[in-house]
């Protein structure tokens, strides 16, 4: 049969459309990443900041063309509220997996004890999971799908006190000799202080003169802080993990005459740098307070910080937002390299990563994303930020610092 030009053109167009259809479908494929955060209860604001960072990353991924290895597939962020307890966190993770059967990977759940519960669920399902939570237990269980981008609490504790001593000596010419500890009983502070209590502080010439632990939320900071006042340590490790508890303890310190930089305060974790604290306490009560963190806005990230501020309206980028921005970028990089959404292949790609450039590496101090056999980021350094003139700025390490550290004087 001889075809007319019109018939031939129609068949050619149909064939072309037929060949193009799979590509169109591939471009429309959806890649699901998850963010598990406490969006209710005392850690809700920190969970909100975590989600903001993850959404910011997903928007940037999609605006840059999506997942190119999958024909431009767009990323969708599924969020789940883990609440205010490990039990609720576990239930939330189970609900997430039931509702999102195509989930590729995820991040969260902020509080270390919540992350321990969530990753029990995600590990059984083979879901690659990234976290900024600090507890060493998270990556000490032999799990193959769990990754910590932060230095662990034990690593932070081992490096924190020597660094703090050097900062104090550089500023005052004198090393601190006594230390107080006030903390809640969540997993991260417990891990952070274990080595200090077991002789680590004493070996560095620092004696623990007050040691107080409470179960959050704290109803009355008065008795605890009166014991701090009686002991008058040279430095105070103030380790609540919830903003309301940080507020109560700082207010009470000020009431008893130890606030506003009179007593050097060191916190461990991003909550001390929350924008809400500035609104709740004002700059004077925060001035000089230092905190150890997994990451913070640092030198070289000026463009990223400016984009985040414009997109979200937040005054600065916190550990919560920055880490989870990086987590989404790590997942994106792994899917690009795997060329598939199969969880095990994506997980293998994460294990094989060794990034020293690009948005994933740039989100973290040290600018490298590589994980050891336990799932811990190799070479994750200690970061210290400090409230200065109403803004928390990175002051250590030197190559990341946005300002010089100021040691509070009593």
C-alpha cells in the first residue's frame, strides 16, 4: 500500500509521540523524600526550622530541573510530626511508611531519643535515613541505612572542653578550674556529659562542682539555679534541649545575678541559637552565650544564607535548617548517582559518596560528605557559635568563623 504524504506525516507524528511518551512520563515521575520533625510540643519551633531547611532544598532541587537522572523528576517532601515522646515518634514513622510506600529516603527526628525510635522503624524498611541528632547510640547499633552528619555527642564532648579551655585562656590568661552541669535527660545531653563525668573533666584539670539533671519540661528553674549560685563554677554547661527550658534557666540565672555574661555559659545544640530566643529574652540576656553545634551559618555560605533569608523570612540560618538542607541535597546526589528510586541502590550510593564540592558538601563544616562503616560523617568538626550583638555567629573553627570569640567575664 502506498501512503500519501498526509498519511505518512500523520503516522510519523504518532510514532514520534509514541516514542516521546515514556520520556514525558519519566519527567513526571515523583521522587519522595521525608522530613520527620517535632511539630507539636516543646520542640515544635525547632522542628519547624528543620522543615524549612528541607523545603528550601527541595525547592532549589526542583527549580534547577529536578532529578536529571530520572528525566527531570520532581521531588516531593513528605512531612510527619513526631510529637513530644519516643513513643509518638515511633508511631509517626510507622504512619509515614504506610502513607508513603514510594518513599526513597528521609531525615529527622531532631531529639536523639526520638531519632533512636524512628530509625528502628526506617531501618527495618530499608529506608536511608539522615540525622543531625548527636547521640552515639544512633550509629552504634550496626544499622546499614542510618547516617549522622553531625559529630556524635561523645566526639563533641571529647573536643569541647579542651577547646573551651583554650578559648578561655586566650581571652583571660586563665584556664577554668571548676564547672557546673545543668541538663535535661534526653539522649544527647546524656551522651555529651558521660565522658566528662567519668573523669574526662578531671583529667583536664576541671572539677565538676554542681551537677543537675531534670526531665523536660522544667516547671521551676529556681532550685536548680540556686545550687549553681552556691557553687559559683567558672563555667556552666547549660544543656536543655527545648526552647522553653532554655528561656527559664537563662531568666533565672539573670535573676540571681549570674546572667548577662557574668557566668560563661556553654550549651550543646542548635536550640540556643533559635531566633525565638531573641524575641523571648532580648539580646542582653543572650549576649556572650556560646553553644556547640553540628553546623551553623559560616564563611563561604553568604549566598546560601541570603537565599534562605529571602525565601523563608527567617533572620539567619540555624543548625536545624542548614543540616536538613544538606540532608535533602545528599539524598538528591545519591538518587542522581543511583539512577533509580530503589532504596537499596540509593543507600549504596550514599555509602559510596565522597563529596568535597556542591550544595551537599557546602552545607557542613569541613565541606566533605563521606560516611564511615557505622554511618558517621568522616571528619565532622566541632563548631561553636556565640551570641554577639543580638545575633548568633560562628566563632570556631577559624576557617568557618564569621566573628572572633568573646569570652564572657564574670
